[in-house]
């Protein structure tokens, strides 16, 4: 009797299973998250296409970096302008406020906060050794009492301000302690594999054990609890000070008086829509991860599928976007000259024999001051040079692939200086016209900040090519 009851139960389960899965048919999974197919704010669509990368005019400095190669590029989104001071300031304020919340003890979040607000970008170990790491959570609805007269509140917030004197009333928002603006985040880097057993990375004795006695390598010992152990060796932890180096205006020009720019360029509201400068490649990367975190948290809280990450463009993407579908033109506007028929300069650079003012701008100009290229991108030539994802190597075009070429290497602190070189493109307000061409490239070091280097973000586009904005050299099927 028991066997009969068991058999009937199995038959009922079998029929119920068939009914719940489309009567035994292959129907796919129906409860998939919604996808919000919106154009990312401030970005333009760059269609996929094929072009001759590196082709251009004479190699003026004989740098041997503009060899040509046929490449194909996947479609993507790109910021229509460089990231501005005001956009970067949103990042700075977010980091400032998150640190303030932690300092004030606002990290005790409820389950509702966990669902609606999301995780803060740093993690902290538990009280006991071997205890699982928990994310800090922030209630962003709580107002920060910046003007509070409470001595305990003042003391808690004091690390964010420069200690001009021992009295808190000397601490002013302008006298910020820039060294405290550290952004901690975790990334998954599939290209640069991290071996937790490598003593050259973690040290021979860098071992920890969990509660059950399982041995873990260095990356396992410092992991977010929500990440699978199978991914731990690809996880990279970064702590980056993200405040722009406002002293770059003094460092970059010897025996030159640029102190007014130092004091005003990032802080003064008149420069809000000018490109941010004084940010290193590492800071630019941190900005892209924060921007991804900001967007994906909102999508997740509204039950939408996550979008692809924001990132820096690789060289192939940057040049394809800069050309604006002008196959062999040296400039984004499609012509061989730097002026139009009326003699007006078409970008912000150092014309003629060094007349910085000839184009109407002594320093960087407001973004989108000049006409865009055919893709709708502004200032791909001049104004400020732009960080690319790629590491710099003169022969990179010879060994990179012809499909979405990229040569990436995240240099470690102890690596030689040659490995810390990162590609910059587009030229700047202080460069001669050669460096503002679409094919010319040079480099800066990944941990340096310059008054003539900024950046813009891209986001991969994984849908089919858009028929309403299609490259002449792209193929639609």
C-alpha cells in the first residue's frame, strides 16, 4: 500500500512539473527582470563599424606610434563631453557624505534600508577572527548635521576638515582635509589573474582560516561576503584618494604663475561646466566604478536588470568615436585644417608658434564650445587630453587583436615606471595641433595628475545596431 501511495505521489509530481513548465515544452524562463532600455544620460550612441586605425598624416615627432591596422569595433555609448567639474564633484560629495555617515555612526541600517538603499562601497571585518566580512550600510535619508553646535558631532566630523587650529570653528568646508576623501571599492578583473598562493603578492605567511578550518589565500581573507569563493582570485580591492590635485596648475609649469587657476578651477561655480583636470588614471577608473554603482543600485531597487558597467574607452573605441565616421581625416570635423573658411579655430589647442589665446581660450574652455563631430561628440580634439583604458606600448597596434583591440595592464605599486604608462588621446589646450589629431597618441603615468588631462566614460551596448544611427561602414543583418 505504501508503495502504491509513493507511486501515485511521483505521478502527481511528474504531471505537476510538466504543467508548470509549459506542458513539457521548451518555453524558457518567464520571470525575467525588466530591462530599462534608455539612452544613458549625457551619452550618445556610437555604432559598430570597421576602420583603419592609426592612419593619418606625417609622424611629426617621429614617435612611431601611429601605425595603421584594420580593426572592427562593437557599438557602445560614450559621454558627449568630457566629465565636468560639477559631475566629478557629485562623486566627491558622495564620498564625503558616505565618510561622514560612517563617522557619525549612521552605518546601522535596517533591512528596509538594505533593500532600498543598497550597500556602501567599503567592507569591514567582523569582531571575531575568521568571521565573515559584512558590508557597511548607510541610511542616505539621514541628514548630515554639518552646522551642528554639538561638540560630539563636531568632533566626529573633524577628520573631514583641515585642522587650521585646535578649535572646531576654524574648520570650514573650504578647508577640507583632501587626504580623507578615500574611496574603497572591489572589482572583478578577469584579465589580471590574482593567485592567492603567490608569496610575491600576498607574502608567504598570508593565510587565514574560516570557522570550519578551511584554508584561504589572501584574496579569500578579504572578500565581500556576497561574492562566491570561485571568483575570489579575480577580485581586486582598491582604495583611492579621489580629490582632484588642484596643485597640478603649479606642478605642470615651471617658473610660471598659475595660482589663480589653482584656487578657482575646481571650486568656483563659474568653472562647473569645464572639464575636470588633476585626476589620475586611477581616479578616473574609480569614478567609473562609482558611476556604475550609482546607476545599478537604482536599477536594482526598482527591479530592473542591471546595465553594463561604465568604464574608460579603449584606444580602438576612442579613435573610432573621434573620427566620427570620417575614414581618413586627421581631425574629428573631417578636414585637414584646424580652421574653418572664416579663419576660426575648430578646437582649443596651442596654434601657430605658441599663441594660447588665438583660439579664444588661454586655458581649458567650457565643454561643448566647439561643434560636435558626426557622431555628436564634443571636444574629441583639444581642450583636455583624455585617459584611455590601454597601457602604453609603441608596438601595441601590432600585437593587439583586430576585434575590439585593447592592451590593458593595471600596474602594481612596485612595478617599473614603464609599466605605469597609460595612453592619453586627443591633445589639449597646451598642445600643438599634431597631438589633437585622431591618430596621435602619447602617455602619462597612471598615478599622476595633470592640468591638461581629463576623461570621459563609455558603456558597452549589447543590443543590435540601431538603424536610426548607423555607420556607413557598419553592416545590419
